[in-house]
């Protein structure tokens, strides 16, 4: 903590606390600004680019670019009363203390990829803490094979780029995280985090060795000062229930000088069903160096509706080794040498981000945050623990064609994932065969259009039920889905949270609740699906 911040935090504690009883004619903005000024030592006139009321010219340009779901970027979407564009850790501390003193809800946003907008909308009066300026990345290749401190507001693209830049002369290194380069590191890692090296290295949180968080009392804590229980909780339980993540320290992983990628597509008339069925027996059990994502999507071919099955893969090795492996294990795929491309790991990062010319473009493209590019979307997720029969897959393909725009993404587990205990982190789904993402996108605005697509998504979700985990039907936290339950934070808060909490965290929900109760007993850090505190027992009279 900076000395100036520490001094002002101590000196102004009583001042900020008194603001909770500010006179009615004092605006929320003025009260917050004065508190913020007291906490940071910055005069109010120097904070016009940090504390942004709705009347500020910077309010919309700060809020809108990182709304990654157009459903929540309409004239009727709930807007925060204030956006705090934090430029320093001291700003984050002040935001927590001043929001708490004024008794408002605080939403923290790093990259804005929260599928259901939980990080930047609410049906209650709220403030948004925008972390996008806290994006510093410091790579240290001398630290036991390489490590990096990553600010919560950094994007995964920025993380990969900085690792690439720093590890050129130390052998090739990477980090096991998501394939979308504009995802914010803070939310991604605190929710578990996975990418196309999941079978080789496991989850992103498996490589977090330290963290910095602002707690409910405005203190900056690292792993040692927060303790192992809280450190465990923010490594897959979502950071927003426990405080504000400032940064994570991550351990880098080695990657080979050359990797291989491929894409193979088949439609139903090209025996896609056989390929999809066999994929279930190969993808979760093959070499951990191979990650094969499977996507199912309705398409029209020669005026006839069908389903296209696409296998998109990363192999941490040479093309010749990949060909011999899959010719033996997966002949139904029909992989040919011309389907494959050898490239460097950083080029594969760009290829997976839909840059087919990844071998010729420069990695600087990973620094593009691509703001204001959201489509309308809805996502849901499932886990499969027993292979789906051909009849079952045929049924799902027919329902996909009925739905029209819905796509499915199958992500195989196995490898390193199945070797780690389900309680090692809050993420409990390691022993599954594969995860399913339900993906619905549309371009046209309007409530009627949205209702139609949402209804189709939910209907297909019901058709999927026989083929996925049950009691509970498990779901991935980072594929946020408010359909599975919402917490009103009333007298039944714990029971409401248990509904979605068991689906996200399984048996780990109980430990998360205990940690929450210990570090935030008044439930300041809350949202529609946050971890609750333990219910208070009625006193005996």
C-alpha cells in the first residue's frame, strides 16, 4: 500500500463513516466524491476522470465499451449511478470504503465478458468499479521457470503478448487460459479459467501462486496476509463475493517451439454423427498434448438444413506425430496433412482467435481490446459424465435444427484435469468427460426478438437434460447463467444461493460460504449469484 494512501485511509476513517448520514440535499455524487477525495488525498477537481456521474461526458464512453453483451446495452438497461475508473490501487480502496459508507451496491468489472452482465448491471441502485486501467503485467523469467504479476484489468491477449515478448530468449513459455483475447484476466482467473491447454496443464487457477485483493475494510491483502482459506476461495469461487481482485501472480508453463492446429468439418450427410459419437471416446482420453474442441451448429447446404460438426484442435507437438496419433485413434475424423498447420505457440493463440492468417500477422493484434463490438447473446452450460448414444446425438441434432441459431461447443477434459482433486480449488468439475456450452447469438435488437431467442435457448436446455449431470445439474461459473437461480439477499438468502451454488461449486459451496462469512460477514460484496453468508441462528429466549 502506498504511504500516502495509508495515511489518508487512517486519517479519514471517521470522516467517511459520517457520510452515511449525509443530509438529504447532498447528492450521492457529491457525497461519494468528497469521501473519495478524503480517502485518496486528491482534490475533487483532480478526480473528474475517475469518479464519473451519469452527467459526465466520460460516463458512457467508459461504461459502454466493455459491455460485451448487447442485451445489456439498451436504453432501458439499468445504469450505474456512478462509474469509478480506477487508476491506482488507492482508488480501489477508496471505492470500497466510500460505497460501503453510502450503503450502495458495488459491481466490479475487469473485461466485461460476464455473459449475463452481473459485473455491470443491477436492479438496485449501484456503482460500477471499472478495472480496465489496472492492466499492468510484469513478467519475471528468472523466477523458477517464469512468472508474471497480472493486473485484474489486463486482457488475456495482453497476458499472452507480454509472456511471448519476455520469454523469447528463455525458451518458449505460455499460460493455460482462455482462447478469447479480450477476456479480462481478473474475472477469468478468479472463476477458474480454462483454455486449449487444459488437458496438458489444467485450469488457470492451478498456476496462481499469489494474489492481491482489497477486502471489505479497504485493506490490501496478499496470500500471506489473507490466509489460505480466502486465497483458495478466490481461485475458482469468483472474486466478487469476497473483495476486489487487484492482481494475480501466475506461474508460466513451457510450450514446444512448434505446435500444430487443425480444423475438420463434416455435415450429417458426410457421417458427422459417427465422428461426433467417436469423439466422446477419444478427445477426453487421448494424449494430454492434444485438445480437440467439437462444435455443432445448424447450417443450410444446397437449400437443405443440416448440422455441421467442426473439430478444432491444438496439438503441443509436430504435425507428423499428430497424424500418426489420430490415424490410429480417430479414423472417423478423416484428418489429412493438408488440414494441419504447424506454427509457434503465439501464432496458435492468434489462430484460435479466428485469425486464419496467424502465421503472417504480428502478435501486436493481441493488444486490440476490440471495444464496442458486442452482439446479442445468451449462454448456458452443462457437464457430461457418460458418452451420449448415437440416438441421443441424432435427437440433439434435430433439436438444433429446430432452434435455428443455437450452437453447441464440447470441450474435452481428462489428462491433467482428472489428476487434480475436486476440492483443490472451488472448481468441482474436473472428473467429467466434457463440458458443453450452449451458444445463442443474434443481431437484431428488440424485446420480441430477444424473447424468441431466449425461449429457444431455454427449450433446448430442457432437451439436453437427459444427457448431462443431475442432482445437481452442474454449470460453469464463468458461463454465468441467471436462469439457474437468483439471490434476493433477503431472509432466504442462503437457501436461494444454495440452488445455484451447488450447480457451480458442488460440495465446495460449503467451504466458500464459511470463507464468505468470515471475511465479509455483513455481505457487502454481493450480486445476483454471489456466495452467501451462513444464516444466523435465532437467539433462544
